[in-house]
């Protein structure tokens, strides 16, 4: 059976070059980078060159990169670590309503620790209005965290504008750039942020390798205490092969970004235009213009996402959905709900995430397979028969 | 999908008794308050037995498999027998459901029972009319 992986939102496939770069660090160069002998030196040199590669990807300096174990850890570190380090100034933080759970739940934890958290809403495209951030800034605000892009609906947020506001008010700005770093141009100076999270498995690097870029001079509280790894900000023996891989993946992403984007945009735009023209009652979710190059997200009305996913999977297509039924909590995606998409429609969420390995034939295959699946489920749907009888 | 048993997958891929019945003797419609899904059962009754059962479902793979299984279990049974079909029995027949999907099995049994209650109500009215 044909197999088409279109879930590059969840994770991407390691490239051959990245794997090649990692391999020696599993055995030959197995040393602990903290050690003062040849084995230690080799590992240390490896992670320092990876640090340069990751710094280059986002326009920062190597000293500003702190390697972590995942994007989730980077976000936890930024939210909790920055809040704890600056709580003398105040205990108020601001995040958007569509942040990833690693930010949302970190903020919730801060709430339990006595911090006050304000949520910034989004419009129907998932866009944050910078003025909404401004309106929420108070004397005791110490941190604003707005994601660079939302992977579920693809919307890219106006971080450059938000950073003008946070600079004026001297509030630290963190951005979760896990969906963008390594995918679209990300430059910390241009964005004007103070902290930025990224994860290598989002750009064809290994899992277990994230990083937090923290502007020189910004204080942070470590969350993991122990040795002096990562300048005393993140203790624990480094996951050397993963770090090496993230460096190589960053270098490749930096060098081939324009061609990758072009490739992804072509595939994305075909799907964005052809799904609504082949299937009735489809809503495109996310922003029409400010959109991640590989993201095509929809809500298919009258049917539910998990059922679609299962039927697509039976045809060899892997995608994901924000339907309540696919989430363990049985709640519709907080992102779709924040965008004021009605629950019944949010249930039909489908998310296609293109990657560099996908081709135009993959789009053809989706367009061949999806319409009969939708038809089959609609034939079973009481909402659809009601609609046919009386309209919406 | 590894989270589901083979029987769930089989019923999901080839659901039995999908559709509506024209002029049904009873209709049972239930909504799922947890995830917002919906199930409608249509029944035809003959000699106190379910002569025909059809359903429509808006919901996850488990919800569709549950409707299909519940419809199969109910067909041909007496009304009282159908009233004894519980969510647990439906889930058992499907070789179990993942924990977070057990609520979907409530829907199947509920919708069936509601259809029978609906039939009994209609039927009672019918009898009253006969007497006049
Ligand atoms: S119908 Fe929503 S989880 Fe089963």
C-alpha cells in the first residue's frame, strides 16, 4: 500500500546527513563533555560546534544557546525560569490563548505559585492583536510569551510588533518558535525577543534535542540543579548525539531554507485550494496569508476528525486532528475554540503537515482518497442528514 | 490504530445497519455531553420484537463501532431484551474499548433504549385511539 506521511507537525524524519553526523557520538566519541581528558574534549568540541550551528540558525550568539531535552522543556524553562528570576519586580505574566500546552500548563503552575496570568485572545484567524498585549501590561508584568506560529492552524503571529510594545514597557518577551525555527527565517534580533524556544525534531533533527535562546544579560532560574553544564543553567550530562544532530539539522535548515519553503508552499497551496473545491462544506482554519509553509488545516463539516484519521490511516495516510475525540481530555482543541470555531465544526478538524520528503503525488493521493472517506462518514452522520433536510 | 481491538476496527470499517428507516416506530436520539457527538437510532417493531434497526452517528471510530455493534445486538430481540443491553455488554462484545472511549459505548445503549421508550409512548397513544 502507498504510504504518505503528512504529520510533520508532530515530528519530522531525520535526514541522512544528520544521522551520519550523530553516529560517531554514540560510541567512538562517547566521552562526557564535562571531563578534562581527550574523550571529554572531543564531545565538548562537538557540542560547541552544534551550539554555533543552532545560534546561526536564529541569528543569536553561541553563548546565548542553552541546550535542553525538548521543546517542551525549553518552554517550561522560559516561563517558570524567567518568572522565578524576576518575581521581585512583579508577579504578572501574559500569554496568548493558543499557546502550546507546555506554555499554558507552565503558566497554570505559576498561577498555583502565586503568579497572576492574563490570556490574550486571538481573532478568527488565530492572530494576536499586539494592542491586546499592550492593554494587558501592568506595572507588575514581568513576562510576555506569545508563540511565533501555531502549528495547528499555521498562523504566524506579529512578534516584531509585540516586541516593540514589550520593549517600551521593559517587559521580557519570550516566543515559542518550535513551529518556525528551522522552517522559516527566524532572527532573534529582528523579532526583538529576549528568549526563544526551538526543537530539532521539527526540522529533521533528532527528538530529545531542544534549545532555549536567552538574550545575553537576561537572568533565569535553572529548573534542573546539579553540575555546571550549560553554564550552570541546565545541569545533567548532555545528550551529546542529539545535540550534535540538532546542530547539523540547524545548519542544513539554514542553508536550504528558501528551497524547502518553496517546495512546501507549493504542496500546501494545492491542498488549500483543491480540498475546498472538491469537497463541500469545508472551512480552512488559520490565516490565509500569515501561514506556515507546510500547514494546510481544515474543518470538514458534519463529521468527526478521529474517524477521518482512522480511514485515512487505513489508506496509508498519516495526519492529525484537533477533534475532541482525538484528545485524551475529550475537549475540542483550545486553539480552534479560541478562534471562535463552533464545537460541532471543530470536531471535523484535519491537519496536514507537509515535509521536505512529500511530493505532488502525495497531494494527488490525498485528493483521491479523502472525498470518498468524507462521503462515507457523511452518509453515517445525523448532522448531515439534518442539514440535507432543513439546511443549517 | 493500535488503541482499538480488531473487532472495533472491523465494525468501524464495515458498520452494519447504517441509515434511516422511513416511518420508524421509534426514534432515539442522544448527544454526547463530553465531546459533543451525536447518535440516532431508528427502529421498526413487529410482534414485540425489533424487526429492523438503523442508525446514524456523528462521532469517533469507537462511537461508530459501538452503534454498529449495538444495532446488531438489538436486531430480532424482544423489546425487554433490548432494554437489558448495557454499555458494558456492547463494549464487551467489541472486545473492550480504551478507557477514554468508554463513554462512547453509553451512547449506543442509551439511544437504543430511547428509541424503545419512544416506540412505547407512540404505541400507548395508538392504543388509546383504538379504544375510542
Ligand atoms: S464520540 Fe467523541 S470520543 Fe467517542
